[in-house]
């Protein structure tokens, strides 16, 4: 009795080697997940990193910036590794990579008045 149940639970190709198409069908969901992750996560992140790197290369003296920690300031000096910014009455030396973005000078003046 148990022997007939064991045969009934077997696959139709029991004992046969899996064909190439069966293995390909198993990899399709994995490949599809990688494609989705690429377009939803990896590609946008690479675009943002490229835009940030370009923004950092175009910085110049007098630009109004916001740091990644939220400080607003104006660049007084800039080198390859560091920037000296004026933040209110203080002068701060920060890493160039800590600059989050360039802001409109009119918006910066309105923030300083507050």
C-alpha cells in the first residue's frame, strides 16, 4: 500500500535529468527580480551620485550652500578636499563631500534674516 503512494508522489520525470529549459524557467524569476532592483534602486542611486559629484566639481567662491547636516553658508575658500564657509558670524572648515547642495542666494538671505 505505501509503495503505491510513494510512486504517486513522484514527479512525472522521476529519475530523468532536468532539461535546459526547466533550469531556465527556474532562473527567470531571479533574473526578473535583478532587473527590477536595477531600475528601481541601483540606477537612480547612480544618477544622484553622478549629479552630486558634478555639483561638487562646479562649486566656486561665493556660492551659497547647504551642508548635509543642514547648515547654511557661503563659500569663502575652496580647495580639492575642504571648504571654508561663512555661517552667520562663524567661519567653518568642512569637508567638500559634506556639501549637500547649492541654494539660491535670495533664499539664503531670507533664511539669514529669520
